[in-house]
């Protein structure tokens, strides 16, 4: 049977290490394990070169090599006869592999140790399936029509007119059409150097408001680089991550929201939301299955992320251009419950009845609306007036006001607090307070 590299896709996901065999000028063999092997095109593979000085020396003397790869699904083995083609230390392929190595290694606390130095590219001369206890790989057919599913999700996102609907259409569409049930929609805030979760599916608690610094882990790496980052077997690094979370002091988490995650996750993927090569956020999904995200899934999520990013950008632009008519429902009678709100000026964190809600720009927005309500009884606000108020210190270049208000509204809803935000129309927001508000600044 003749095999092609694309049919061996599961062999290049890093679940089972590949083995390379080389020989020196005297024919003495050397065998090494490889952490990363990637398909370049129909005829070439790229091998990460990090520690293997002997392998590299042998290749320079004798350009022939043999590579054993193993299918992560069923253990089927294949021997690839290779001939060295060239080495690279830069370029798109090198950057993609370097990012993958760095992001996955960082989760095991070895980012500096595992840094990629250069990549060797080999021409594949022959592919032979070898006897193994698992037998021969059966050529698989796609289980789902990814193209049609992607089209339907994109249409659903494009039909939405506000940030709330866009985030929901994205996460719900991926869950219902692609079958990935655990994920986050994170928006980028360059002024803070981080991405923040504004949408969540499959997690309890949801993690809305969780912050990830640019460059940290899979999510941060995708946000910083603008490239998709994927791990197909988390079993070795999951225990390390759990140990780190367990030993984090509680006081360091007082004003932070934990990033949710599956304890049994095996596969993770982080896909950047791009608008004209500018990163607007990240779509993140994980699965309890190894090799859960194949090439078709990666392509589908990239298309979906592009549409979501474009729709969010359009939503922000429309909110700048004008406001739609909206109707504010009549206020219910204020209850007798006292609502104690504390605002800490050093980080703009807000606590309601002793419960942490939000910080940063979103915290300032909430306090601004509360102060207006206490001073004059106002409960309705427009994006335009918020942007013009210099006391709020919104970022000059891009304020991302729509997504900041969405984040704030969802945090208040999730906490089930007697203070809520309601959307009254494009560019208009309403404040609801069930009780007697008392605001204290510290």
C-alpha cells in the first residue's frame, strides 16, 4: 500500500515521540527521540533540533536518515526514508514550530530549556508501514462535514449585531456544530497586555473575567504571535499545572478570576481572532480526547475566529457612529436591602457586599454609572458620553468599550448581584439596582 504524508497526520501530533536513526562516516548508527516532527508539504518533513549534537553531526557527514513515526490513535508504525534537504533558523515554518515548542514546554516549566535552535528539513524518499502489535493503520474518513458546519456557524455569527450575540453565536455554534463543549472566547486589551475571557461554555464557574498575560501558555502565545497553537496530548504536563495552581497563595488570587479548565483535558487549541493581521482575541477549546483537533478542525476554527473578530470590530465601529433607539424598562421599586460597594482606587477593583466583581477599566465604568445614579438618579447611559468622559481614562488608541461593557454585564449576572447592566439598544446601556446603594472609595 502506498502512503502519503497527509494520511499519516496523526503521527505528527507529538502524542508518541518519533525516532530518528542516523549513521556517521564509518557507518556507526545513532538513535535519538524527537519531540517535534511536522509536515512541510507533500514531500518534506521538518525535525526540531534542540539537543541532538550527534544526530546533527551525522547528518552533515551522511545526509541519509530513517524516521520511525507512530499513529497516536492506534499505535500503527511507519518508517520514512529521508534525505537531508536544508536547515533553517528563521522563516514562517521555523516560527510556527518554535512557537509550538515554547508554548507547550512553558506549561511544563521548561520554556527556556526547550527553546528551538533550528529546524532540519528532509525530503521523504519512501514510506513503509512496519509490523506492530496494533496492526496497519486504516485510512480514516472525516466523521463530520466540517465545511458545511463552518458555513452555518459563520452565517450565525454574521447575523448578530452586538458583542453579546457574537460571542454566544461563536461558542454555541462550535459546541453544537463541531462538538467541542469546553471553550473560552477571550478579547485582547493591548493597554493591559492581556486577553480577558468574555465568553465561556462548558465550565462552572464560567471564568468570565479571567485574565491571561500575552505570551503566557497556549492562550497567551496565540494572542502574542497571531498564530494557532495546539497540544494534542496534555497527560504529562497536566499534573504539573495542577500542582502549580494548588500551591498558589490565596492572597495572590484576591483580585483575580481563575482561568477554568478541564482536569482531564488531553487536547487544547488556541486560535487567534484576527482582523487584518491585528489580534483581537483568542478562541480556546479543549477536549478529554487525545488528538481531538485535526487539520480540518484547525482550519474550521481559524475561519470561525476570523468572522467573529470581523463582526466584533464592526460592532465597535457602529457603536462609535451612532446609537439605536432603545426603551428602558420601568424601574422596580427599590428594595430595603442595602448594597455596599467598595471601590479600590489603586487598581479600580470593585467589591459588592464583600464579593469581588471586576477591576481595571471595567471597574471604573461600573463606579462611574453608580456615582451618576446616586447623584442624579440617572440609570441610562450612552457609549458616546462614556467615551467623552476623560475621568474614565479610556485608552486613546482603541477603547474596546463594547466588549468591556459585555464583560462587566456578564460578571454581574454570574455573581447574581443586586446590581445589573441591561442593553437598551446599540450604543446604550442601562443600570439596574435592587436596593439602597452605598458607595465607598478606598
